[in-house]
């Protein structure tokens, strides 16, 4: 199997130049993953880490072998970290999602989790993130996921292991650690991969911790991994931009999904003083 190049330089501006978008799309098509160096400033990563640090005590530690006995996971980073809110709709994420999931009427944020792999952690079992959907072996992409490098990711400290090209394999493939490569990247880089890509957290053989902010997005007709309306309830998000609220699920989707009560737009629950169009059969007519 030819392994396409994983790494190219990402933009530091707000828009994705056409050449970069093309390279991103090619990498996602050919490898099922791509790694963008310097997608966000180091200071942004540090700010997210600082904003989430107070939740370290409530995060789950060693909840299962799959989640990692030496790994701390902090959920709900969106409401807990204003800095993460500012990059949740990063242009590279949007460009990748539009490309991978653009076949659906809409796609949206599904969950994010701060994953802090501690010294001594063992390799996570290789998996496809889309297995959460009852192991259905979709023949099209349903998820676009990712990982922000909050710290440097090295082979030794637990960089995510990926199997480039494995998005084309089926559910029955047996892959081993030897088939993987480490997504080594500097703080501020972004790894993007499809939900069909085999990957897993790496072993940490150092005395330092490896922190990443994992991202999940899915087509709008699938259940989100975490319940956004409990994590981001209407009364607590009234100052958030519409774009972000639509992205996390305050939007109609598919052919008649996501409305509430009397054919109402879910954003009206956040902004009862504003007027929104009614109707649920309005998203796609073809
Ligand atoms: O922490 C990592 O590098 C990957 C974690 C992961 O793939 C998962 O928990 O689904
Ligand atoms: Fe995963």
C-alpha cells in the first residue's frame, strides 16, 4: 500500500487558501487522515489547557482499559473553555468536514474531549471511531474527527497511532501496532481523520504527559456522542455566536430532524425574543 504524505503546512490566517484545501482534501481521500502543522498558535493551546485545568479533578481517570488506566479525560471542553469555543469552527476543520461529510444534508459537532495520557500508559486498542454507531460498516464517511496537539506529540510520549489508508478497509481487518505510524506533531498542530480510520492512543514511555483535544463531528442524522443540549443548555449559551450554536446542534437537519415543539427552530429556545421560520420539512427538497 502506498502511504501518502501525511504532513503539510497549514495556514495561519482565517481562510483556507485553495491550494491548501486541495492538499487537505487529497490527504483525507488518499490517507483518511492528515496532519497540519501550526494550525493554531501555541498560546491558544496553552489557554485551553489552563481553562480546563480546574476540571482535572472531576475528569475521569482510568475508567476502562480502552479509555486508559493512566489517562485523564476531561469532557465538555466547549462550555468550559472559551478559547476552544473560538477555534471549534476553525476554517481547516470546516473545510475538511465539508469535504468528507458534504454528501449529507448537514454535518455538525458531535463531541470533544481533553485526553491527557500519563507516564506508563499502554497502547490503546486500535479502533475506528465510527464503531460507536453499532459497528455498522458504512460504505461512506459519517465522521470527521481530529486531535489538537495541546502539548507536543512524540512517538515516546503517546502520539496517536494511525494507519494511513485504513479508511478503505472493512471492519474485519486485523491490524497491529506495527501497521501504525505515530502522528508526531508540535503543539498547535491539528490531526484530522475520518471516523473510518484505524487508530489508537500511543503508549507513553516518558515521564511527561501528552495532552490533546480530541474532536468528533458527524453527519446530522446521527446521534451526537455527547448530549450538547445538556452540556450547553439554552440558558447558558445566549451570548454564543449563531454559527457556533448551529454547529453544535441548535439547527434543523436532514429531512425533518432536530426541530422542536410546534415545528420550531431550535435556536428559538436560546433566543425566544427573535423570530425564526417555522416548519420541519424545509431543509432539503431533492
Ligand atoms: O488519545 C489519543 O491519541 C487517541 C484517543 C482515541 O482515539 C479515542 O479515545 O477514541
Ligand atoms: Fe479514537
